[in-house]
C-alpha cells in the first residue's frame, strides 16, 4: 500500500535485541491482537522485554511552541514499544497509519501519529449536524487490530448468571436483540487542551498530553444493541447481598495493546451498571449507517453516552461484570481530573477524580484564530455546544469583545436537540468597528450549568476538560467601507 | 389556637363583596381543597369574583432595602385572593400560619408569610447531613389543605391502560408496591436570589420574587413508592405510534389553590416520563422516618429527584399521563430561566426556559456576612454543595481573598455522597492577617461542571438559579494576638 506521508520513527532505526519475543496471536482471523489480561506470565515476559530497551523520554515537546508540522507529534516512543514486542505487534504503527490514509480525510490534523490521534479541520467539523465518518476525531491508545467479522466473538462473563460468547451474527439477530440507534457525541476530555497548555506550560518536566484543539469531538448516529439487553440475554446480573446491583460496573476490554510505565496490557475501562440499565451503553457496529470503520473499532465498540470518549472502548471483545470500577490502569491512572491545588509535586493517582460524565462546553470553529476578516457590519461565527450525561445544550451566546456584551444564537441557527448529542450553531455578530476583536462563546445546558469564565478557573494538572467561556478567537477585522475609502 | 406572632394583612380589613361565592369542598375529609381543574365553569366564576376587587399591586418591595423584619414579606395580596374566594378558602392564610407555628422551628426566617415561604437559620442548616423536618425550607404556593389520610385517594388517569384510584392503604401495601427510600435534596430555584436582587434591583416595576437566601434547600430521606411501579400497576402507559413513550410526561396535581393573573386553579406541574422510568419520581408519605408534615404535603407528595423543588408537588391527589409537558401556568409561565439578553421589555413566556434539572451550586453558611471574628490563625467555614440530575458534588473549594487562592475542603470534612443529595462541608481556612476577608466557595460535581464566577454571568430576569462562586461573605477578622498586643 502506498502512503504518501512517510511514517517517521521508522522500524528500520530500531535496535532490535536478539531476544525479541514471539507473542502469538490469540485467535485465527484476529490480526494484531494479543490477549494479555488472561496470561500474567505473558505480561511479565513483555515487561521484561521492554525493560531491556532505553526508549526516548516522554514527552516529545516541552516549553517551546508546538511545531507547525503535521503530524504535530510522532509518538516515536510508542512506536518503539510495539516494535519491541516482536513480530505480532511490530507492524502496528504501519498498519495504523495505513488506516489513517484509508479511512480519514486527507486534511486531518494529526495531533499524534501513533497511537493515532487526529482531529478534522475546524471549519468543516461544524458544517453538518452529524460528523462525516472520515472527519470524526480519533483518539487511539495503541494499534488497530484487524479482526474479521466472521471470526469475531464477544465474551460476556463475570457477575452474570449465564456467561456466553456471542458472534456478530448473534448480535445482529433482531430476534435476539432489538436494534438501537442513537445520536451520540463522543468527546475526548483533552478537547481544547491547547488553551491550558498555552497558559500553563508547566516546569518543562511534566507529561503533557496530546495538544488537542477544538476538534476532539464528533457526532454520529450509532447503531447496535443495548448492553442491557445483552446482559438480560445472559441471564441478568448475578446479584447477592454482598454484590448489590448498585455497585456493579461493566468492564470493557479492547483488543488493542496498551503500555503504561513499562507494563503491557489490553485497553480496559469500565462504566457503572446504572448507565447500562438506562440503555446508555450501546454495543455499536454501525456509524452513520455504515459499518464501523476499522480505525473506530470494527467490528464492535462500546458507545457510553455522555461520558468521556475513553470509556467507549473500541475493538471490544470482552465484557466482564464486576463489583466497583475497574482497577485497570486506564481507568485508575489515566483520565484523572485533579483539583487546581494539585500539581506535579502532590499529584497521586488516588487524589485525582476519574472523569466519567462530561461537563457543558462549547467552541467557536470559525473564524480561525488571527484570521483577517473584511466585514460589512457583521461577522458570522460557527461552532458547537455540548454537555454530557443526557443534558442537551439549551442555548449559546457569543461575544465580540471578550465577554462584555453577549449575543444569543437565534433558535433557528442551532441544530436539533438530542439527549446525547451536541448542537452546531451559527450567528451573525454585529461589528461596527475595525481592529482586533476577541470572540468568545459560552453555553447553558438544560440543567442550567454554564462554563467557567477563565482558563484559570478550570486548569488542572493533567490538562483535561477545558470548558471555559473566555479564551478563543482574536480576529483582526476591517470594515469594508473603511477599506474602500482608503483605496 | 395560640399564635404568638400575629398574622398581618388580616381578614378583618378585607372589604368583602356581598356576592362572595361559595365553592364547596370537593370531598369529605378534605378541608381547604377545591377542585378547579375539572370544572371550567367554577374557574370562570372564581375569576369573575376576583375581578370585582382591587388588590394591592405586586410586588411588596421595590428599590429599597428589604425590611429587617420577620416575616420579610406579608403576602397581603395572596391572603386577599383567598379571602375573596369565600368561606371554603378564606381561612387558608390563618390555617397555613397555624401549621408554621406547629411544624416549623420558632426561629425560621419567614421570607413570605403567605403563601408560606421560609428558610431556617443559616448556621443550623448545615449542622446535619439530613435536615430536621422542622428546619426544612418551605416554599408553598397557596394554603395547606387538611386531608384525612383515611379519606385520601390518589387518582391515576390519562394515557395509562387501566386508570385507577388508590387509597393510602393501597400505596402503603408492600405487596402491591415495593417501598422506596431515597436521600434527596430539594432546592428552590430561588436559592440565593437575594444576591441577584442586590446587584440588579431592576427598574422598580418588575415582579421581584421572594428574596431567598442560602437556605432554600433541604435534604431528607423520603420514603414512599416509585411512580414507575404505580403506573405499572395501572397497566402501564397507553402508547401508540402517535404517542411514543419518549414524549410522555406525568402531570401532577396539588390540592392547594393557586392564583395567576386573575385566574384560579390547582397547582399543576409535570415531569417527563424519562424521570419516572429511572425511578426518579417518588410518591412520598414519610420524611426522615416521620409521617409527612402537613406543611410538606401530607398525606402524599411527589419528590422529583434532582429537579427544581417546584415539581415535587405537595398534597398530590391526581397524576395524569399526558403527551408533552403540562400546559398549566405553573409549568409554562413560572419558573422560567431567561438568558441574560432578556429583560422586562422583551421577556415572553415563550422565550424562557422551563427549569427542571438544577445546576451545580454551593454556599457558605457560617460565618455570617459581616460577622466579626477573632481568630487564632484560622477560621472555620461551613456550608453545603449540591448538583441536580443525579450528580453528586465531588469537591468544594473556598477562598478567603475573593477568589485568588482556593483551598480544597478535606475529604473527611465532607458528608457522604448521594446521587440526589447535597454534601455539607467544613474547613479551617488559614488566615494570617486582620481586616476584611472576602470568603467565597465553589464546587465541582461529578460531571466536572463548576459554578460561573460572577453574578453578572448568571443574572436572569426572573432571578432564578444563582450558582455563582464569588459573592459571599465579607468578614471583618481580627487576629487574637494583635488584639492582645493592643490591650
């Protein structure tokens, strides 16, 4: 396959050790999937293998402007982790990049080349209420397992009365499971992180995560079956006085390989039973009417409505009902929100809050920052507004003067309401003068929550969740009639 | 009946017309209840009666400091509405006041004498996680119907397959309905309205609603039965292609009489079916283990979890399943949230948003505003934090300098988490100097929503929902050692 953009951090430069291990693929028809969670000894061997190498120090950018290149970051370290795992995973970076070329728009902004993180061009994202699959942001945590649909099985175990394996044919059998189709926005908690990075670059030795802009959000009509009905099919929850329903979680296993501090594992997260019960956890096999793209989790992924994207596990191959939240590192040691008093000197996994429901947020997508505009007394702004947890954005306001005077987006310039979907909006803001304008936006959701005003109000050590109202577009504007008088 | 505090706006001064009507009580054992909703001709007659009188102009305070008296406001106009309705309702103000004396603490702040609106003393409210029934705030909209439990029937009709009447014995029959007991905070959307009034007194001719402080919130363990199971008992919803489940609401009827712009009606509101389905609408007959006090809705009230208090209909005697939200005035013309661009010149019922889910909010309860404190290097603050819609407050921060430096309330100084309940908290804030301190607090809920910073960010025409972080306690503090050196 011809890729026009070369993959940097190539395998050719990687100093393979003689002892490169061989980790067999677990199942026929499942390429790039190694089962780690069931084999502690295999995990141990993988960790020992990693320990033999010296990988580049994270992160790859610090205290200097983010390079104006695409990809922004290469992920050399993560590529090398996969190279080191031997023949089964060494091609993961190459395969991932192949699917970026094939399944995503050419002009994506590649925030991180591998694991692939990408967001679409700002202006196009809000042209449609449902995001084109090719433009939907991607935040992968490893490679892309290539699983044949016919070979696929979903394993359901843990605290269910009748553990079962289900094929895709079972899941698509409408006699077994009613089809559910729901419009859901998925948002990475890193959305707009770049604004936190700009204001708080840190001391230069923290781990700064991927520098997302406003495009780490997308909306699709996801089709599949409710996990609630699948668990019912498995005889329901195995509850007891010691295991009440209210404390149960569903642990979701992804077939990709994940690395954390020298350890090797599958991607594992969880969501509370409460979400499942309310039909808010979908096992999705279609995205906007098309089969799920491989880069988005083919053949099956979870979509956990209103939650941080990280819970919507891709290449979902196992669901285990457990007591309490998952103890897996992605759940317990990643995607933590620290209160503003906590920084690198006192941050501990245990004093971070595991992000689940997403707060109200919004963003201006056009005009772009520092875009020069010649106007006739008004400037059109476009953007999105979103809130998690089943709360729709009720209205949006914009300001052209940094937040003194706010205009409300007209009702008919906002897209339809959904419980779990964003709304895209546009407004023509009156502008009487020329000069620098500071555009900003804020939204209220149906619970009347609104966004805090300043980055300062929401800054947090891991730079998650950036829902502030102010901090947006500086636009040099020129009134057309003034321009003509000058000519 | 001995009441120590006299009831002002007495019936003795009311110029009864000869034509004072007689509206019969509907049912034996139901005192002070007139059924309006089933009898349009009776409503018409009542409206004609009201039209004969000239009532005092609302509101009763404007553009001047709220009087330092208790009750703050008398509600003379509302008393007179009831007097005008003739023998059946004329004693409603007197009866209401009787129950205030009997069922509420002596030192309640009576925000409005009739319909009774009252909040407890600030410091006591946060001494306990569950509010004592005598201290729980009250926001009534009319009189207090005196209904004998044995004579009570709840009517279930509308879009259910088997409309039924249920007695209290039916509802308490655990063979018919499993008992549900849930800790729920109920909050009036007027909480902290006084802060909006202070900053935006208006032009002097708007209707300014009751000037609530921080005490229009209370928490109880409510016991009763889930409305979901009651509707199941009535054969479930009568759905059809034209009436999908997703669009249904439950309309809740209160036996109190409500007045709106010269019209007379019962208190009627609604909540979406979605809330019922998730077991978030309770028909409650116990409050903290005691029978519901009359002032809180005896023998039966709704408790709609996480919503504005106005939906938790008291003296609930009828539930009608309908398509879409209730068209009744309390639902459509009251408790509207207007965006900040809307004021008295452009406010219309149709451009307000009907408040349901409550946003994240918090308040400092002690020290009191302008309370002088002699400290030894720290000052203890106490308060509450709450968020609606099933979201618990995750943490609270306080500042002693108007929001520059924030301290996080220690984990062990916050009360237990509940999906639908507040958390009370306390913290010892380090204070090194003497002089005026500006204390403020803010909270994050589990969806990481936080409060907007300034009153200006949340001001709205009807002065509902005041969730701002800054705007709290100015406290003159004196360091003890400085004081000693002066002596």
